[in-house]
C-alpha cells in the first residue's frame, strides 16, 4: 500500500502539467475526476 501511494504521489507531481494539456485536448475539466480520467487514458 505504501508503494502504491508513493507511486501515485510521484506520478501526480510530474503529471499535472501534462494533464492540463491532455484535459484541454479532450475537453475535460481539471477536477479530481478529470485528472483521474486523464491518468487512466495516459496509462493505456
């Protein structure tokens, strides 16, 4: 569980900048739900 939390914290820090562009392209709002959806889309 600790590793998973650390990983999420790590990817969030460098992910937020890309998420802004990604969400704009896909017309998603930068909300927690939007960031979650963007994160899923990036991983796939």
